């Protein structure tokens, strides 16, 4: 069942809402998310009642924060206040998304982990698409951490018991379908990270060229050229989603060649599980996690580290 997200925003920020809708398309297409905002209200409907009813049925409250949002009486005092009460009841997760610099840290929103990373406003990113990608991967992790109750409706995992302060952990077994879906989601995260990062590098004026090429729904290849280096200024990579056809090379494999086949790999990632969670393990290749192949990794960690190791071969590093 998809997570139901209520998007709260100021109408002055509609351009950000439209861009967010586009970046959420994969989550919607995969059936992981249903999002609602007041632009879906039909003419003749009672505005306040419709908004309140849709918020009451949601499990995610996504607030698009800006000076206009914080100045909006309806967004701040109506929608957010209802969401706070639902959060206290363990019925909803509140996720602030910072659009532009504003005084949100002095507001109750400071109690919640914000997106993009480190609360850096979207307007201050060199390439806003990378900010939205960071937001989508963050939302994907939140959705993956939610559980279905007996009615089948997704509800947030209760982090801390209000009576004892203890955090419950519930053991479970993961079947082959769950593991396959986790692998597909991880591959999609890696693919989107590489596509957006390639676009960001390519947009930089100067000596860097980058090209992302989809090969199939289960494979892509990337090339980065650093024209400032006379030798060793090129990097190539091909990444495959094995779709269950491991052949000893994990669920996701990669090789530092352009348009490489599935019969070779420099390293691979496998989906593993403990009593509580699904996670990824890396085998061979890069060792940016202290050389440990048994580290429990998230798709975002794998995507970022694999990208950094890939571009490092062309003499490119991030501060």
C-alpha cells in the first residue's frame, strides 16, 4: 500500500510544488506514494473541510518551508497545527522541506529532521535537481521505514514509547518478493543519483564533460572526462540490476567499463536482512566504508560512495 502524503505549501511557492511533483513521479509509479495538495480540490467543494479530511487520512505531512509559508496563517496555524496533533498521536510523520532561507529553526519545525541534506535551502543548491533528488531519496527512506498495520494502511513506525521512553524493535522474516523490491528500489536510487550527478557535472562550465546513458530498464552506463588531465582523465562505469540472476555477482553489479555486459564485475551489492531490516552489503571494488564488506548500507550510501569512487578515477573529488 502506498504512503499517503499531504503536501502543505504557500501558493507563492507553486513553482517548487510543480517541480517536486515531477521528481516524485517514480515513487508514484512504483506505487510507494500517493500525494495530495489543495490544487486537487474541485470547484464547489468546501475548502477547509476537504483539506482537513485529506490531512486526517495522511501518514506523511510534507511542509514546503519558505518566508511565505511561515507568514501564512492557514498553512502554519491550521494545517501544521492539525499535523502536530496527529504526530503526537503517532499517526503521521512531519517532514519539512526547506525551499528558501527562512527562520524555520526558530519555529516548531526545528523539532523535525529537514530535507534537503543539512537543511540547505533548495534555492542555494548549484543545481536544484540535485536538491530534489536528495529530497526524494530521503522520502524513499522514510517510506521504507514505515510499516503496514492490520488494516493494510501505512502508518509511521512508533519511535519511542510515550510511557517508558524505550524504542521497540519487532522481528520479522523477509521473503524473496520483499528482497527483490528492495533491490529494484536500490537500483533506482543509484540510477537517479548518477543521472542527476552527471547532469550537474556536465552543466559546470570548463573542462568537465559527463554523459549518462540508459542501456535498458536494468542497466545504465556513465562516462566522465576531465580535460584538465593529460592522462587518466576519463572514467567509465556500467551498473546492472541482476533481477535475481546473481551468477555470483550480487543483486546489483558494476564494472569500470563503458557498455559492459553482465559477465564481469569489479564489485557488486547484495540485498541482505537481519531480524529487523533489509540492507545492502558491498563486495569488492571501492572501500570507502573502512574496507568493511559487511557494513550494513542504505541505497543512498551505496549511490554516493560508488559515484565518488567512479569520478575519483577521472581526478574529480568533492569538498
